[in-house]
C-alpha cells in the first residue's frame, strides 16, 4: 500500500507536533517541529496525580481543555492556518471523516489510544489515549490504512483496529474519535509579534500557574510529592510510577528529551533570528542545559522502575528537581522581561 501522492514521512520528536509537521509539510508550509511547539505556546509543567491513578510529570503546555484552545489551534492561528477540532461518539462518523479525507487526498491527523495500535510493543494494560498520528493512505481492497507516527516507517493498520484505538474509553485521556481539519489557503511565516506573544504565554504559565501543580511551583511540588510516593503506592505501583515518569521526561516517550526543554531551547534559537533579539539564542542554550538535568532525573526514575526497592531512589530526585525549578524560574523571568520590552 502506498501513501497519498506527495506525502513524505519524517522522524519526529513529539506525536502532536510531529503529526502537525507531516500535515504542514504536505501542504507546503514546512515549519520546523520546534517552531510548531514554540509558536503554539506548547511548553509547560504539570504534576498530575488523580486518585486511583499513577502520578505523572507532564511537560506540555496549552493542552486543549475547556477554556484553552490547545496547541494545535494556537499554532495554526499564528501561522495563518485555520485548524478545526472534531470529535464524535460514532464510529460511523469517524470512519466517514477518515475516508472523506483520503478521497480528498489529504492526510488526516487523529487521536488514538496507543495501547491498541498493533505496531507498539507496550506492557499489557497500558493505555494512553492522547497519542496523535496521521492517516496518510488507504487501501479499499484490504480495508487497511497507513499511519505515520514518530518514526519514518509507515504502519499498515486495519480499519477495525484503528476504530478500537480511536474509540477507546480508557481513562484518564480517552481519544474520543478526535480528528483535525486544516485550511492552508492563508498560511504565513511566524511574525516577531506572534513569537513574542507565544513566549509570553509560556512565561505566564510557568511563573503564574493558577494552581500549585503547574509551572515552577509545580516542579517544586513534584519534588516534595515524589518522596511521599512510597507511602501512597504499592511496590509494583511505585515501579510503574517510576517508569511512567521516565517515559514522560525522556525522548523515548515523545518529548524530544528533557521533558520538551530541548525542543523549546531550539525554538528560542529560531526565535532569535525572527525577532532579532540574539539573547534568545543564549537562553535557548541555557534551557537545553536544564534539559540535561531533567534527563539525569529521568535516569533515576528509570533505575527505580527496574529494582526491587524503588523507594530507595526517591530521595535522589529531590535536589536536582529543586535545582531545575530554580534554574527555570530564572529563565522564565528573563524571557518574560525580554518579551515585554
């Protein structure tokens, strides 16, 4: 099975920005993945621990929820692309949208539960419904589609398997048969004022998050809460929490490494060229250095996921997480000052 004519597959960092990159490039708007993340105010931090669930470190910002338009739409708004988000409880409607897109020779960006995608080798029972892929081909004879993910390979998947992945109801983030429509007819390159606004948004979130779980305060809270995990989680749950945290920091889990700090650091270097403010490049390098510390923390959690006594490594995370919080607070304050000049 061949992809849509003109479709090119790329190795990408993050499922959302990587999928957007595939769609943007196909439609003649070849922005970098780092720019798609940055211009969409896509970096943040959120310590999330819902009762009965494993705790998470989340490094994305501007995630769609009530009152927040989400990275996909924000990025479009700042690059001249009209983006619409759709979802349905009906498999029939979801299938029809997919087939209509293939008939129009347009790749379709969709949400899926990666636990139901056959090309992943995931632990039994693992579910994450906010994974994003691009449907880039369809074979009516076999009923299979081609999916572009973060690797360069294109993955054939049956429509039935895809329907299960799209319609999964597993919490905490069911995909709800979500898909996106794009209109590139008015596309433009990011402008200096849009870059500055994108930076201001992230600084505000990181420094003035509405609750203590968000931003720099959230990093400090996470540092304290991790030490309490052994009181709240069984040994098996603690192993799993360590693995989950490692995945949500490391490039293996789709962050580009350093819980998105490497990607955002590179965005700042691009932003320096667009705005003419060369200090942004230096701050980008400093943020990449913070990403290195995040990676060191990820390795502690990975070790905790592999040993019989994961509680023994929890205290090792406190100091580096506090150091990260201090360094990021300084970075976001300087960026905030630069963006309001």
